[in-house]
C-alpha cells in the first residue's frame, strides 16, 4: 500500500469547500426532516444519488465494472455507510445541529486512532497525542452539557456512533483493494447497498412522510445531488490522493461552520459550554494533523 502525500494548497482549497458543504448539509438534513422520517429521508437520498451517479458515469463514459478483488471492501463500506447515515439522520431528528455536529465531526479522533494502528506514516506521537486528548475532552464536555433545549442522550450516542462508522469507512477504503477503485465506483457500491436497506427498514423506524412541502423536496435533492452525488466523489478522490489524517484535519472546520449555520439559519441557542467543547474539538483535531 503506497503512502499518500501531505495536503497541498489545491487540496486545502478543495477540503475547505467540502467542509463548508458538509456543515451546511447538517442544517439541510434537519430542515428536510420536517417532511420525511429520518431513515426514509436517508434512503430516498441514496436512491436519488445512485440514479444521478449512474447518469454522471454514463455521460463521462466511465466504466461501471467493479473489480472482483474489491467486492468485499465495497460491501463492508456499503454497510458502514448505511449504518452511519441511519444513525446521524436519526440523531439530527432528536437533537440540535450544533450538538450533533460536534459529536459527528469527532470522526478524525477515531480515524487517527485507527490510522495509528493500520496506516503507514500516520502514527500518533507528541502533539498528536495532546491533540487527541483535547478533542476527546471536547467530546466529553459536549456530552455532559445537558441544559440546552432538545438535548437527547440517544441522539448524542447516535452521533458519536455515526462518527465511528465514518472513520471505519475511510479506513476500509485505505486498507483494502477498494483503494485502487475510482471514487465513482466506491460511492456507487455504497449507494447500491444503502438505498434498498434504508428504504426497506424505514417503516420499522417510524413515519415515512411528514407532509412534505417543496422546501423539503428541494432539501432532499440538494443532499442527493450536491452533497452525495458530487461532494462525496470529491471527498473520496481527496482521500485517495492525500494522507488520511491530512484529509481528516480539515473536518475541524465542519463542526465550527455547522454550529454557526445552525445558529444563523435555525436560530439554535448555543451555550458557553457548547462553544468551549467546539473549541477543544477543533483545536485537538488541528494538533492531531499539524505537520
């Protein structure tokens, strides 16, 4: 397995854009939840994104043949993708964008721990260990903050679980033959697995429709095409090009931006303890990945 290169200026610009897109997506998921049940919303998103992706690949003339050696990795990432979004969509249905985002974007903590064991050149030492401690302290502080409205222990736990699944997905991509598969095919196998599972399980996890309005349908299309169809392809390509911890380091921007978007767009109240937790997580992730 080849060692990836550090993030350069072009990669940094792309990662900042992805961080902002993913942060705003948390707000969109929360708003779209007013029209659809969380698991059903996630399933519809995967199904629409799959149709878009197949059309995109056909227009560009990209092959849809999947290497046999990468099938197992594709199935595993598909299941992790399914569980991740089942968890985070439900978490956002139960709690605020600010809380769920801080916990969900703790992903680099879990990715760094996994990378320390599994990935060459990405061992934790010195400032990285200090950063890990800061970030973990921020996560704990966010979990202990129980005074705000719409606080849900179940929602908090699901957001952390989703972060762990996201980190696991990134590691599987790196340590299996899936790493040599194009970003489009990686995403395709995840959508092929997640769409039917989520749609079949949706009735078990609650209501399907919640009187959806045009705004909710627009939010669903934004997620499927703008975030999954295009944003995730770019993220997978960046992960295939740069070191995993370098890519993950820019995700410290996403919880910061998500809290700001939640405050500006949804009018969420953000207490001092949440801001402190956010600062610890962001600072920790920065130190984990500082060159």
